[in-house]
C-alpha cells in the first residue's frame, strides 16, 4: 500500500455503506421545487414593484391637460336655464379628481364659470365661448341627460346618459369625445330608500360618475372600478 494512505477499517466501510443515498431524480425534484418557490416569490415581488411605480395601471384615453388651464362645464336639461345642483356637483367632483391625478393642471373654479354664465346667459351651449370667457386652454364639456335616481318607489339607483367632449379653446376643435350610455350605479341592485336620503345618494352617484369620467384622462387601477359598489354598504 502506498505510503500515507491508510486502509479503511471494516467499521468505517460499514458506516459509509449505511449513509442515505440521494437519487438523481430526488435531487432534481428538490431543485425544481426550490426554483418554483423562488420564482413565485420573485413574481409576487415584481408585481408589487410594478404596482408601486404604476406599470400595471390602465392608460388614459386622452392625455392633453398637463400644465394647462382646464374648465369643466356640465350641462343638463335644467341647467340650460338656470343653476343646477347636480351639474355643479358633478363639475366639482371631476375637477377635484383631475387636480389630484394630472401633473401641473390648473382647474378653473366653478364659481367663476357660474358667474360667466350668469352674465352671458345660461342658454349658451358654446363650450369654446365659455372657455374663452373664463380664460381656459381646454374645456371638458359634460352633457348629462335622462338623469334619474330612482328604480321604483323604494329603491335608489342612479342612471344617466353622458357625453364627454374636450374642446381646444383657441381652435374651437374637438380633441376628444366619448359617450357613456345609461351609466348605472350601483350596477347590480339599488339601495333601499330607508337606508339613506336622496341628497346623500345623489352625491354618491355623482361622485362615482365623476370617477368614471376621470378615468378617461388619467391612469387607473382596474380594481377601483370593481370596488365601487362596496361603497353602498358604508354610505
């Protein structure tokens, strides 16, 4: 036997032969399992990171308000003649959403728009003229028709037909238009009249409608739309 190499005793040989043997198949399965767990964790982390930086957001249909002065003018059947509460509330809700979501946008105050219409007549439906009068760069014209808050005598359920138009004040051209036909909230069932007042439900409906209109102009998470009906429970 070469020098420096010790012969293995019977005891050592027995211990070696009794060591558990790991098959190649088991090792491969363990490796694949570990990889799957790691990938699942990475996917979850990637999803969270994408959400944090807005990469999973639905893009807006129209982008053209950044660093501009914008007026929201809502016209309904009754607002063609005088001030109308639902039109004023809807304009206010839309303005707050856009001011929060769009970088550098400057919203024309609703009272300034109302003052212009008081002076020049509420029958004026020229959005570009109104925009020029309040020194706006663009006007979001909202036409609200067939507005209703009732589904029978005992249920509140909001419905309306909405036309959204974006007008360039300088050129008078229409930059964007969209229709929401029979926009309904809540989508599945109404709210019983014993659970809230008409005033509170009107504001809830108009806030939800304003959010839907606003989604045309800023990125949004699809889950926000699905979660809207849950507000009924807490209203």
